[in-house]
C-alpha cells in the first residue's frame, strides 16, 4: 500500500490510476445513474488547498470522508492502483485529462465526471481504457505535457 507520507504537502496535479473489475451501474451525485464499464481509469485533479497533494490524494486513496466530489462515488467501487503527480502551482488537470483522452483506446465513460466546474471545455476529468494501460505510458505523456517530472507511486 502507498505510504501517504511519501506525498508532498505542496500544491500539485495528480492522476489516480484506478481499476474497475466488472461493469456496473453507479450513482454519481448530480450526474445521476451512470454505466461504469470494466477497465482501467485515470481520474485527474489538482490539490491547491491546505495539506496539498498529501491531503487531497490521501483522502482519495483512503476513500474516506463524505461523498463530496465525483471521485468519491467512483472510489466506492474502484481500486486505486497508482498515483501519478507533479508539484506545481499551476493546475494541469485539464491538460492531463485531454492528453490521456488522446491515448489509443481511451474513451470518456461518464461525461462531465470531475469537470463540472471546468472552464477549459473538458469532456470529463475521468478517462477510461477497456483493458490494462501501463501507468508508465501515462507518466511519460504527462511528463511531456507538464514540462516537469511526474512521480509514480504504486498502491499495490
């Protein structure tokens, strides 16, 4: 399991690599009832509040707290496999989501998931893949678009 102390208490952008073992319906707050296919997912977000990446990503990895964000509903049925992150004061979640959505076999499983407050026209901040995608591949493309190093932490 990931040691949450390895995450910095600084602002940054992150991508959770999640796995959903079987297709299922999921209720996602105001988005309502959605269909969640089996496969691998990347959820992208920014940590700009108190505690930075350690607080935000830690909450998502633990899967605790009240359901506030769309990811909280997904975490109830998905397993976190990896965390990719970079320390930055600039929110890169839109660039990261758009970049991941351009990878082969990528698709948007739930429109507007994680992007209800997005001002960049993102279809969603959740990108799915019907079969296993290597986190190292995602790390490589995200490092290129970020122009800064991306760190990968394995959860299992």
